[in-house]
C-alpha cells in the first residue's frame, strides 16, 4: 500500500491566508473579517468569519461562492473549506 504524502499544513495555512488577502477588501467593506484557524491533516481549511460576517445571512454564500472558489484556484492542495463559528472553537487561554 502506497503512503499518502504528508501535507505541510503550516505552509498551506500561510498560502490560504495570503490568498484571502484578495477577497478581504470586499469583506472589510461590509464590516467583516475572515481568518484561517487551521488546515487539517486532511487538507481542509477551517476558517472563521467574524465581525459583521458573524451574523450575516449572506456569509455562507460569500464562503461558498467567493472564498471557496478563490482558495481552490490559489491553493489547489486544499481538499475543502469549513466555516467555524465562534461558539464552535475552543480558545486556548493565553
């Protein structure tokens, strides 16, 4: 059985964050923000949309039609995109 190559998740996080810079001006113009929380070992980018995006009914449309397409084009090694709600994320105390 052939081994699946290990993804460099830190590099994919960096690439995804850099790609998001292309769509951030649009998101900022609506009072929102998007951040990469992590890229899983399976290649799924876990993103958090917050600010005005956190409660916006159009946020999932922006995620699917804007962000997901952008990341698929700019970082093809990603296998998917997942939105993480603020309440879903376990914050580590500093």
